[in-house]
C-alpha cells in the first residue's frame, strides 16, 4: 500500500510541476478513495500544486488539514 501511495505522490508532484491542479486533486482524491493514508509528502506535493497554480488560499486550506 505504501508503494501505491508513493507512486500516486509522484503523480501529484508531476502535475504540480506542470501547474495541473485539477489533475493533482484527482490523484489526491484517488488516494482517499482507495483508503490510503495521505503522507506529509502527499500534502506537501498538493500544497506545491496549489501554489504553482496560483491558488494560495487553496494551499492554506490544505495546510490547515495537516494540523
């Protein structure tokens, strides 16, 4: 299961680098729907995707879910 999550984390990171926030969010939702536990790496990649896409409010909201 950790390997599956790690692979999905890489996908989130790639989508973030390409400023593809919607795709990154879909992969995050896949992690949740498969009952995988998001890691700090998952959240960091998703926050990065928000920031690179110019959605600072979304990044702050995601950060709040980590606390």
